[in-house]
C-alpha cells in the first residue's frame, strides 16, 4: 500500500508538472530527472533525497505484489525487467491524463476505472499516432469490460488497457532504436552538445555507482 501511495504521488505530480510545462511552452523533464527533483523537494537536503531514492529503488526492485502501477514505475526507471525506453512514461501519462475526468487526482487504488468507449477512443488514438494496428488489442480491451451496476454502462481498468497498448508500442521501430547506450548518453549529456564533460560524467556515475569515489571517477573519465 505504501509503495502504491508513493508511486501514485510521483505520477500525479509529473502529470501536473507536464501540464505547467506545456502551458508555458517549456520542455518536459525526463521522468528520471523529475523523480530526482521530486525527492529533493520532498526531503530538502540532497543527501536525504539520495538516501531515500536508493531506499525507494531497493523496495521497488524487491516488490513482490501485483499492483501494476508499482511494477510499471520500476520498469520506466530501469529498475525492473523488462525495461522501457525513456519516452515510455510520457506516452503512458499522456494516455492516463485522458482517462481522468475533470483532471481528478489519481487514486491510490490499483485500478483506474474508465468508461469502455472512452478507453477505446484513447487507446485507438494512441495506436493511430504510433501506427499500431488497433485490432491487435481491441478485442482484449472489450473482454476486460464489466457492467457498472450503478448506471449499466461498461467500464474497464484503463491501466490494464494501457499495458496492452505499451506491449505493442514497445515493438515500434522508432522505439526499438532507442538503444540503452544512446539512452544513457542522452540522459547524461545535459547540455546536448554530444560530448560528456567531467561534471556530466560525475553526475552519471553518481546515479549508477553512488559508492564510487570521485577520484576513481575522474581517473576513468581521463582514461576514456
């Protein structure tokens, strides 16, 4: 339950931050960068933010539950298999945003219940955007639908439907070409000049090997 609460908070705040960036014509933060900022804002001190981020990573890796939102969170960050490319969180959240009536905050429950027709429309539009054959998942989404006893309309778990979409999306040629090396390099190259400076390399090593001493990092940088 705690894991679902934390991951829901991160996704919700990322949705809000993306909306602000879009409104102000700013570039959206990559999900990993946003998570770093989120932890820093939450805990104040960088040392506390890093400590709690590593603790969160450990718990997500060891998580044995079935809540898809927690598992997906780990996959987006490369903490769980299969890993997703860095553009995956944006694709997922853009769809999730469409599911929320009147920008209602995400609920901490496992499911995001959506009207069947609304879900089909959102997923179909995403399929058309990425040139995915919607018929591959249309029947599966319909099979998940259940009747709402309150109004008689059919509803579906939107996040499960998104899982079906992401399984096809990750096979797209443009997504397949997002190699891990290119992804890591692009993430570390903060100024986008195609070359890693010593400071950029140090920041990268702090993320992947936080226990490595800066003297070792500098030596590795100078020898490459």
